[in-house]
C-alpha cells in the first residue's frame, strides 16, 4: 500500500505550506434536504466541485495544513432538526448524518446498548470536537485511523446515501475505495447510518485504541470487534483493523479462522497466518509494520479472552 506523497498514514505533514484563506471559499447554506440535493445536482451537472460539510472539524484542519480546498462547500448544519437525531426503530438504530458524538453520549440508551461505540465517541478529540463532530463525517472522512467508523463497521452498520435520483443503502465495510476515498457520488450525501437491531445490546462488543496517550492521539493500532460466544465456542465474530491499512478494514480471513473455535482450539500461528491474509501493515513515522502486526495480534487475543469470559 502506498502513502500520500510526503504524508504518513493518517498524519498531516510536519512542514506546513501556507494556510488557505477560507474567505476564498464560497459557502452554500441550504434550508432543507431537497434544497441541499438540488444544489449538489446542479453543481455536478455544471462540472463544479461542491463538498458537503457538517461539523467541519476535518475541513478546518485541512485548510490549516494547506490542503487545496474546493471553491465552494455545502454547509449542512442548518439541517440538524431533520438529520441530527437518533431514531430507534424495528430495524435498529438510525443515526442521522448530523448527529454529533455529544448527542449520542448524552443518550442513556445509546451508552447502554452500544458501549463500545460510546467509548469510541468519547475518544474523538476534545469535548469541543465531540460537540461538533458527527458520526457520518467520521465515516466520510475515510481516515484509516478513524475512531468511530471502525466500531460502526464491526456492528455491521450500513450507510444511507441520498440524491435526487433516490436512496441507496450499502454495508459500511464496502464503502471505502482506498485512502480518503469512498463510493459516494458527487450528487449524494450521507443521510443516516443504520446499526441493525441484533447488534443493539450485544454483550460481545469490544474496542481498543493504542496510541501515544490515552486521549487526543491518533491511533497507532486499533481493533473493533463483536464476538458471539455460545457454550464455549465462538459462533460468530466481526473484526475491524484500525491504522493497519489504507482504510478501516474488515478482516474476513481472520473471522473465518476464528468461527466455531474455543479458546483452547486457537493456534497463534494459524491466527497470524489468517491475519497476514487480511493485512499488510506499513512502516511510517508512528509505527513499524512489525510493531503493528504484533500489537494487532495481541489485541485480537485479548479481545477473545475478555469476551469469552463475559
């Protein structure tokens, strides 16, 4: 896997170009969802870039570090009344595209039924970032070191994309095309994320982030997972690697190896062979490939022990 020129995985350059002046960026502010979709459709037909933005926590960082900005952005913040809520339905939990981490952390049911995702939300930046940052923004930003997106992926979340052409829904694990690239079309926006009902309240949710410090640090290596044990056997499992590839990555080979095994059945060599089929970690300024591979394997082993005991 190749890195962006002059950048480490999930990092910004240490030698900074001149910050871009935001006064040079036109900001379009729709009043409702249909208006927003119309503006996106018109921009696409005219061959113009129009980037949707929500909490804006990533966009401003990019501007500060001199990343080229679009000539115009679509500010969705005024749509919070329709896209900023948590909706508990028969299908599961629908997280509106403008629902912030703070909104989720203040919801007792969210914290009780999705403890690992609540933990991920609490690890995103500082309190000010949690009050503005959104789950959908974390997904669309497509960082390999994302905090919330990997746990959403482990929970089998799906992404709802809406345009004037209609609505489509697809699994989050198939949403990423590569480093900072997603399948979202220029005339679409994420309108919600859906966590299926059978994942709500699941006892085997597990998340760990390894970084230089406990809070406000980019993930060096991380693991998000959901483990379903019955009669001492791992009946089902989902594993998502963080900062191990160009995107948060679902580890299907490891999942296949682990299913229907007990703790005593696990062979460290077999587990690492399965890991090698899923992941080829890189060297960068934060960690070596060998370090990442070793720590990730130990995180999987830790998660298995802890969830089997619950």
